[in-house]
C-alpha cells in the first residue's frame, strides 16, 4: 500500500478563466477529485461509506498558488494524509506539471468525518483509518 497517491489530469478549456489560466475553483475540484480517487483506491468508494452511514466533508481549504497552469497542460495532483484524529483528517496536496517539473500549487484540506443520517461529526472507524498510511511533515514529497 502506497501512502502517496498520484492523480493525473489534463487541463481543459473549462478550467480556464478570463486571465487565460486555470481558475482557482478548478484547483479545488482537482484536489477533491484526487481525494475521492485515493479513497476509492484504498477500498472506500461512495457505496462503502454509505454502508457505514458516513461521509467526509471539507471544513477548510488552504491553497498557495505558485505558478499558473494552462489549457493542454498535463498535471499531477499528489495527495497524502498527514494526520488522522478522532473525527478529522488533514490531507495535503502538491500539484505539479511534469513536463517542466514545475510545482503549480501546494494545498491542504481539513476533512471531517460525519454521519450521513445525522449530519453530525462521527468517530472515524478503525477500518477506515487503517486503510491509509500517514506521511509526516518531514517525509512529504
């Protein structure tokens, strides 16, 4: 099991804003898509979360934009879990353009685990936590 997940994406016309580069909203979508894909790869798809009456919801996002991306760019969203607490988890991201090895953005999301039926925080079950390997700040890519 790998702690680091790579999500590949092609920047499309729909990602581009009036300034000619990828819009900030696209970055948030790429982050969410990478998080969902990583969870699915670890065996936790939407149906499985529904079976345990649970879901992840974003509490906060932090994004530092370093360089723009453009239509046609192949990008990779690297993502990993940096901490896992009783009801929250911090997921980090590094968005890169491999063609020129440029880091486009670094980001993180604080996710909360909730009960779907109660719409309230719920303790992260052991089997969910054990499905992911944490990467400490010292080990980050």
